[in-house]
C-alpha cells in the first residue's frame, strides 16, 4: 500500500509540467516581450534616411506674356470718312500714304470709280496674306477668350477693305477735284502700321500690375475703313522700331533672381515656334507683384498685332544632387577668423580658449571645433563647442579675440556615421518638393550620402544608430 501512495505522488508532480502548460508559458513570455518591444518602438524617435542621388528638376516654363512696343497713336486732323490704303502689320516709310479722308463722303458708292465693284479682284499675294491671318488665328485661338473671334472678324474685314481700297486708289485721280475733296494722310515716321488701339500703348515694365494680364477684361478697338471719323480721333498707330519686349508675372522672388542671374534667356513663341534670345530685367511693384521682362532687338514685326503671347522659357535643367526640401534646415554658427584655428598631430581642429586656474592665474585650453564652411578668411564653427563671450587666442601672436559674430548656413544632417552631422549645401534650383544642390563642395554632400529625410526630427550630433 505504501508503494502505491508513493507512485501516486510522483504522478501528481509530473502532471504540473505537461507539454501543453510549458508551451503556454513560453508563448506568454514571448507575448510580453513583443508588447514591450512594440511600446518601445512606438515611443522611440524614428529618423528616416534618404540616399542622395544625382538628378534634375523638371520645370514648367510656359507663361502668358504682354508685348510692349514703342507705339505711337496717330490722330486724325480732319473730320470725314476714312479709307485705309496701307496694309496692316506691314512696314511703311516716312511719307508713305496710309489713308485718305473723304470730307464729302463721295466714295461711299465705290462703284463710281470702276463702274462695277464686283469687278475688283484679289491677287494671289492678297489671298496668301488673308490665309496667313487665318492660320495665325486658328493656331492661337483659346475658347476661354471667345471675344478674340470678333477681333479676328474685324481684322479680316479691315484687311479686305484695305486690299479693295488699294485697287480703287489708282482711279481716284479720274474724279474731278472740283467735285470731290480728298485729303491724303501720310506716315509721320517709318514703322509698322497697326489699325487698333487697346490702351496698353506706352506701358513700361514699371507700369506692370497683375490686372493687366486678365484677358477677360481686355478691350481692343479696331479701326475700320470707310468709317466716319471726327477730328482728333485716333485712326491708326505705328510700331516704330524693332526694340520691343515681353513681360511675364512670376510667383516668387527666387524665380526672378534665377532668371536675372542668367542675363539672357532663350524664348520660344508658341504661336509659331520662333525662338529668340531676350535680355532679362525684373521689377516688383508696390503690391509685391513680381514681373520679369525679356527685351529683344528683332522679330517685332512678326508679333506686331499681338498684345498677349504664349511663351516658353528654354532653360537647361539644373543637374546636381537631388534632395527633398524637408531635409533642408537653417543653422546658426559662430564666425571666427581662420588664423585662430590649428590642426593637431591627431588631425583635430582646435582653438585656444582663455581660461583661469583656481589660483586666478591665466591659462588656456585646446577646444576641438568642427568647421562647417569658410568664407574668405573666416570659419563657421559649431555653437556647442564655444560660446558667445569666449576669449580665443591667436596662436602666432597671443592676441585675444572675443567670440560674438553669428551667421546662418543652409544645410542638411548627414547620418552616414550613425549620428547627425550638419553639412552645408549650395542650392542651385528648387521647386515645391525638391532642390538641386551643388556636388563636390568642400563642406557639403556627395552622391550616395545618407541624410535625414526630416531635418526637424534630429538634433546636432544626435546618435541615430550604433
């Protein structure tokens, strides 16, 4: 009986450590470990790295521009019906006939000159001119600016009237001067004849404002042949020389500065794909609106009738190290003369800082500093190494220098070595998301470097990983 009781006790002990219970215990331990690890991960600061690669930025360089020309509006001096004979957007010399005034309106019935107005025919050159006008209109038509259709209609009617009038001109001399009073008006100077007026004549870069670019409120008056015109009323205008320009509005000063730095920009006119080089100038008005002007010395006649032009800036894409803008940060540094910095045998850069011993006697200590940039004969030094008011010693002379000057640098945090190391960058170009920075600079970045994707997520010399 005793042996049976003993075996019963052994059976009870073994039943407390069955494989099922051991598995549950191991799972519970692992679960607790996982929960602790997850909590620690959530609470830990996460620094996401970004590998620096070479790249370029695509740019949207298409703009609507306003054309500015040296334009003279010519006014009529005698009331009467006006008949134009010079062809629009063609050059006339000083003294060439532009229009005549019929005071008695005796040319109202043009058939009196030829006997049959229908007999007037257009030449192949005339048809070619009209065809060119139609092609120009269709290539630039914008359904959002339907009023341009009416401008085109008036322009074609004016062209046809002037072509027909020219065919009658040779017959005017057959009419009796005693019965008809024709007043001939010639061009006061050479230039391109334009039969319209829009109020933009005489505008300069300094007159620019954003309202002028609103084509929905733009109004142009077209002068038609055979209309009765009062004295002192405008009848045509002359674009007098090939010096002209186009003006665009840009969103930010950075873009304006970039274009200004180029001095000359190649411009493509989308109307006919013609490209010309324009000299750059900029202006910011009192409202802070920024405008860029491109000036030319040729091709004015090609666009003489256009006030608004769609243009493309042909700019070589900036190529360099492509980094996200979130990685860029501004950091302050102390600026000290380069003569204060020495290099030790171990390769460290140090400065000598003035100190005092416990007995009050003067001494000095070497302080290791990190140089982040050099401008002329001055170094930019980390603020955690020295402080404002520190007195540094010139090694060569023993003279003293008091730390005070502070300046900022643009840079990123390099994390190649496992800690946050500030590196200065030189931004060549940027858009809303990325910047192109110069590679190979002495204190900057190189391709394949790793930087903190979010510069605000780290601090100077912070340990990122072991």
